[in-house]
C-alpha cells in the first residue's frame, strides 16, 4: 500500500501554481513581501486530530489539501496565527508539533487554517493509486 510518505515521493501536483524562493531560479516576483509556496499541494481529505497545549480539548478536523510540510484544515475553532499545536493523522502515522500559519473564515461556523508541520510522517495509509 502506498501512503503519502515523509519524503513525499508520491505527491502529485495540485492545480495551484508552484511558487519559488525569491533567491531560486524561477519566475520573478515584483513584491518580495508576498508569501511564496515552495511545495506543491495535493487535494486530500483525511481526518486529523488537532490539539493545543493552552487548551485541554482537541478537535477532529479534515484536511483540504496537504504538502510535505503543511496542510490546510477545516476547523470549528478560530486559531491564532503562530499558535503552536499538535497534529496527528487518524489513518496514518503522522504525529507532529506544528504552527498555525493563517486562519480564515470558511463558512458561518467554520475556519480554514494553514498549518506548518515540523516533523514528517505518513498522512494516510490509504492506497492513493486505486481508482475504485
């Protein structure tokens, strides 16, 4: 079975463009203050457990898309940028501390957070090559 692994060899590009470091070869960016993406994202809905050391509760949430070092997650709670958290994939072996990169309203009672993940691991043990 293939998983989305720590080395991310199985990630396939999502429809979003790939961004480069301003020092690396690639398209020039007029405003260097823009956040620039270094990794491709893969659309993947998988469930994760989110918790914070400053709040004893936890939340089961789902990802929208993932990359080797991060994810966008739909959550019920509004998180603060730079807030530290722990993320654990329900089906895979990913268990990592992380940081909230951004939090934006999604629906009336949901938010989308961008998470930077510090440790690598499998997001899911599901075989992503099957088309059943």
